[in-house]
């Protein structure tokens, strides 16, 4: 990828060569909160990849927030608190009273230091697959980055209580290497990882979005003052090359997404009056 480091005041090297460029600045966020194990695994992978990491994540749970812009207190104040991440003392970490999309938006305007070159979101506890990614706070943060001109990678593991973080770390490192080689334009790459032992992981491959999410909504008969709503697992009749089907087979998947943009479909033009 093409990095755009800030000017350096370091003296010229004695061998006459240009100094090594600064590593890309990366913002890491999530929707599970700054205390999430997945966030820590992602930060470790980003540091190991040689990236200049800043973590800014919600103070608490913000799952399902999509691209919601919830945050500001009276007077336009954004509440923040400096934190420490175990084993990552060199990484600045900030807990923010905001949705992940709001965190990315203000980061693009310098809220946590210079504008990031990349945004990494996750690792989410639970899958973000199919068209239901629209509602994900994890993917919503990535969409917000793309709309601000910043490439973004969203990563999720397909369990609400993951048991195989070694697999998640392995795939995250692989996904980062793949993404960094392609992050020369604003886009969103959405990665899902099966919660299986490393020996049962089939590999890492591209996938199409399923026509619905990993869960479906069932609405019951309305009662007096309420409507019963339950969530169930998606139907098993999935295309073989969709993200949900491949996850169930033991594949880690990646799908490249784009945030909302103008439609080019003909027939909807309004005649000039």
C-alpha cells in the first residue's frame, strides 16, 4: 500500500539513503467495547504487522449500532478516558462514550491524533455476514471510514463466546497481510472467522454475501402494548459460495463491500421542469 507519513525531523542517514518511511497510522475500534478480548487480539496483530496503532473504542457495548452517530453530551462534548491495554503499553488506548461509527468519524478529523491511513474494526464476538451487515456496529465503523476516504477492514469471529482465539489471531494476521497489499483506495473488506481449532480451519477465501444474515427475525402475534420478536438461525438453503455457508463449512471468508452510493439504474430520472 502507499503510506503517507508525516514529515520527519530525523537527521539524514550517514549512508546517504533516505530514512525508512513511517508505518501507516491505524485506528482500531469495535462495537463490543474497549475491554473486549477480540479488540486486544486485533491490536496485537496490528502491532506485530508493524503498524502505528491507536485504539479508540466504545466504553461499553454498542452492538447493532450500524452507522449511528450517538455520542455528544451537552455543549458538543465527546467524553473520553485514557486506558491501558495489557501487554500493549506502547499503544495509546482511549475509551469513548460513543458509537464506533462516531469514533471513526471524529478520528478522520483528528480527534485522536493525525488522521489514520487505515481503520481496523473488531474482532467482533459473533458473525457479521449476509446482508445483515447493514446493522453491524463493527461493519458500520468500516463503512464510515470508507465514506471518509479511509480503507477499512472489519473482522468478526462466528461465536458470541469464542473458544479458539488462536485461530482468530492466525486468520487476522493473514487477513491483514492480504488487506495491506490492497489498501490503496477507500473500500471495506469484511472478514468472518469460524470458531474452530486451527487444525479444522479449511482456509481463507472470498465469499458472496448471503441474501440474509446469520439470524432471522420472527414477529409473533401482537399483544396488548407489545409485539413479540424473536431471533432464529438462518435457513440452511444457502448458496455454496456465500459467507454464511462457507463459515459453517469451516472457511474464513472475506467479502469486499461498498457503503451507500448513487444508483446508476435507468428509468428513475426526474425530467427537468
